């Protein structure tokens, strides 16, 4: 590693975005948006071409300013790619007489989906070669692989635009023929009925991108004639369709942030009308599975952190639910997996994931033991009901992703596969820590930290701090071979487990949403201050990163404490909170009211406006920033980050770097495949390294 200073090209003028003032008035308050017109491409308006021209100009400015890092970016990409075992294979899982697995081919971005009948020594059947299908496409996603009960047909979804609009296809696995049936505008989530002829799926509104209908398709019929079996009336709910572990029932789930409702039919009677399992009720969430002639329900009914209850097939109403795993204020019940003799429960205790094994015969239980200070343990793919072997995944900031088979009877654990990291990686060369920062209200906020041995806590080392903190999504300590490129150059990496996630339970989430959202931002600042106080880094060497709702976090932080960060990357950031949440035609808006609030309510409007990054840009100094987006982003539309950067350019008083990079071919998740995303990561790391003066 060689530290110098990066010579930024001199006298380069950044693009200037045209100002077209648009007044936006609500509750007697008028906000003037000078860059509202940038949504013209999304609206397919007359200025669509001008919008694209502006985004292209920003890309050219970024490319020129970062041109001196091209060699570094190539080096980063090469070393990241070199750590990946290109010819690889997943651990097979057993379902209905077949072992299913995917394998990756050397030099290819995508995977080949395969199976073997009865034994792993049997001949391989290639079900789908995604590499072949993806040829000629800049973006490609295949998902939802569903095999019919007779094992002869497979339905799957394809998206080639990155807007989560999947077309479902059906393939005959005996003849290799792909049927003419093509069902467009779906979530890519086909579910077979037990007649091997009927497929249920979620159909999308292609304007709002909400799934509003569950439809049934019968093989050989026109998709346009597919019957609507359920239509959601509440635009704040997501809907989906699934099958129970027993394959006996098909379920339709309608869920908002705070409530859910499930409908069911017998999977052998696809023409039946769906019946309500338990009517939706305010602030009651539940999900259902079935086995052993009983239903198993995870619910927060009178149980903030969730519990597991059971009921018989003929008495589904909540008055008949019986506790199997009672509620605990200190234990969050996240999910469960059913087996003939056991239930494996994913729990969270004191911010760490746990796996709890319960014997369904006598209701006795025990926990699996894990010994690292910060880690992630999760239930893996377990399609086979008639087994006593649980498959689970384990990883930490220093331990590559590991797949284990665990015998729940004799408690023997077998490592089936560990991610192979090429290039001389050794776990012993790195150190992971867990710490707690104290928030301004006295709350203890967990931090997970990793660095290469030899890292000096003298305040002179660079550190990258990451967080998400929304939707109750927990950001757990997990391994990244890509991240080694930073650690090996002297960086430490830390995760702030801030409120808004669910690391410490449901209460943790509710303390970081709607009218308590600012706790999320303050927690992050307090975590950063702890790292500074304990000499992990200094403000000259502190870097932060977050994406989507984590990009909102980045936007709030640069407004609140611009002095703390030397460099910031905000990826696909949700930064124009009030305007977006006021427009129900923008994809996902109506689903988000319980997360952020509805600005039609004045109290919510005022609170959201008080932290919305775009609305709070001021004439002051801002840190160095790289903002990324995708032109086809379906979750945070490109115009939010574009408007934000335009406004920052016009108002900031510093000479720090400000870049906007738009992927003109991708959406929210960026590039697809194994290797293309590495170029994005190399670009981001090169930005931080250039700021740090690390040129090799």
C-alpha cells in the first residue's frame, strides 16, 4: 500500500442543472422546488431528453474527475474477482425425490440451475442455463423457480429491465420445451396447484409497481384471460402468494407495515374460492405455515416481539390459537421452519441471531451455540419436511459464509461448504469486535467492527461506517470478500446497528420510524462519536456509506453534522421524502405510509420536512460526496438523487468533491450477475481511497 495524494483534475467545471421553479403547497406551506422538472423522464414528459442529457453530463464530469483512479479501479476489480472461486456449486437440497442445486461456470456472470434424481450420483438434469438466457442483455434476473408436484414442469420469472417486472415462463422438464404461455407484469413468484396445471401469481400495476391482484393461469390458455382470484383494495398493502411446507395449502398474504391478512385454499382444489384465515386487524401481523395436520402461526397479537401459536385445521380463528413459543420482551421471534419432529426458530437476543430447536413431541428445546462476538446465523434452505437434519448458514465479519447440516436428534454439526476465498485469505489475519455506543437518550447502540491485525487505534487510520436503519431490517455482521480490498489497505469497517432496524427487537424498530425517525440519525452520529473518542479514526479519515433508506440516512447526516465525515457515498438514496410521499403515483409510495408517515397529515408533513435531506440543504460546507442511482430504479426513482445533487451544487460553499453517477442500464440493485457489480464496488472504493490518498 502506497499513500500519496490523488491529483484531482484542475479547472473542471461541474454541470449546472437548469432551474425551473415549481411551487409545491400543502397545509398552507409552500416549498419551491427548482429541479422538480427532472422527473420528466419518469413521467415521459416533453423534457425527457433534457433529463437524460443532464445525467450523461454528470457521468462525464464524474469520469473525468475520477480518471486518475482508472488504474486503481481496474486493480480493485481484478483483485476482487480473483478472490471468487469462479467454478462453484451450491449445496444440494432435497425435495420430492430430487436434489436441487445451482452451479457457476468459470468466466460467466450467472448460474446453471440443475437437479439429480434420488441420489447425487445420478445423471445431472440442467433445468435452466441462465447464462445462455442472459446473453445480449445488459441486465438479467431469473427467480421464482417452482417445480410442479409431478416434477415434470418448471415455472420461473425473468426481468430484463431491473424494474422488478417479471415475465413468467413454463418449461417442460421432460422434453426441454418452453411453452408459449408467457405471463407478463408479475412479481416472478409462480406457485403450482397440486393439479400440475394451475399456477397462481401476483400481478403488478405497471405504473405504481404495486402487486394488486393474485391471478390463476391454466396451462395452454391465454394469459390475458387469467382469472383474478384476489384483488387488494388497500394500496398500503403488499400482496404475494405461497405454498405451505406440507404442500397442502396455497396462501395469499396481504401485508402492510403494521397489519396482515392471509387467505387460503386447498392446493388440490385450485378452483375453490380463497377463504380468510384470520381477518386483518390494526397493528396485528401474522404469518402461517402448515404441517402435522396443524397450522403454525407467528404473530404479534398481544406479543410485541412475536410468539408462535398453533391451531387445528378446522379452528383457525385466533380465539383457538394455543401458545407453542410464548412471547418474551427480550427475545424477538423472526421466523420458523417446520419438520416432522422439530421446529427450528430464528430468534434475536441482545442484538445477536440465535437458532432455537423445539421438539414438537414434548415441547422441549435448546439453542445452538456460537462463539464469535458478532456473527449471523440463519435458517437455510430446508424443503424436505421428513428429516431431522436442519440446514443453517453461518457467517461473521471474519468467517466466510458457511453452510452446515445439523442433526437435531444427536446434535451433530457437519460443515457442508464454506465460501472459498482465493488469494491467500486467512481468518486469523483479521479481528472482529462488538461494542456499544451510548446514544443521547442513554440507549446502548451495538457496533460490529472488523480490521486487519496491525490496525492502530491512534486516530490516524481510515474507517468506513455503514448502516441502514429502516423497515425493521437488521444489518447483521457478515463476511465480504470484496471488503478485504479496504481492510488490506488499512481501513477498519464498522456497522452501526441503529434504531429503525430490528437488531434489538420490535421495540428497536418502532423507536426509529415515523415520528421517531430522528433516533435513527442521532444513533448513527453517536456511534461515529464513539469510534472517534476511542481513536479508531478521526474526522479526517472517517467515511460513511448507506443505500436506499440508508441513503436517506446519509442525506440527513450531511445536513446535521457535515463536519464529521471526510467522504460519503449515498447509493440510490431516498432523499426527497415529502415530495415522494405526497405522490401516490410514484412506485411504492402508498406502501410506505406506516414507515414514514402520510404527509396529508400536517403533523407528519412537518416532521418529515424537518429532516428530509432535499428540503434541508443549506448554504454551508458539505463533505466529499459520491451519489449513485439507476435510470430504471423502481424503488427510489433516479430523479431524487439527481435533484439532490443539483441543489447541493447550487448551495454548497466548499470546494469538496460532489459527484453523481447514474447507471443508465440498471435499477435499484445496480448491475446484475457475479462480476458486473464488482465494477460498481471498485468505483466506490476508489472514491474513498482517493480521498484518503491511497493510490495503489
